[in-house]
């Protein structure tokens, strides 16, 4: 199965609100992102998610102060 990551470059509140409105379950949250199955990808884009290359995605998360390191992600789930 292929997965996408859903993130916010603004806040976790924005991320959770978007995921909830899109029907992504809370169990998909991993501290700084949601794992989204491939079959949801097109719907996420239609709802306003912006496809972003992984390097830019990580850069945006760091700039917003939202990026967790692997140990922090494990502790958050």
C-alpha cells in the first residue's frame, strides 16, 4: 500500500481540523503528520491539500516548529 503524509505548515489545530473534515481517523496521526492511504490522495487535493515534495514538506514543518524527531513521534503516539 502507498501512503501520503498530510501536514500543516501553520498549526496542529489546522491539521487536525482538516483531517477531521476529510474523514481521516485520529489513529492516522503520528505526532506531526497523518498517514493517508493512496486512495484518499485525490480527495485531499480537492479539499485543498497542496502536493509537496518531501524535502519541501520537512523544511516547512521545521520552519513552523512542528517537525518532531523520530523519538518524539514515538512518544506522541
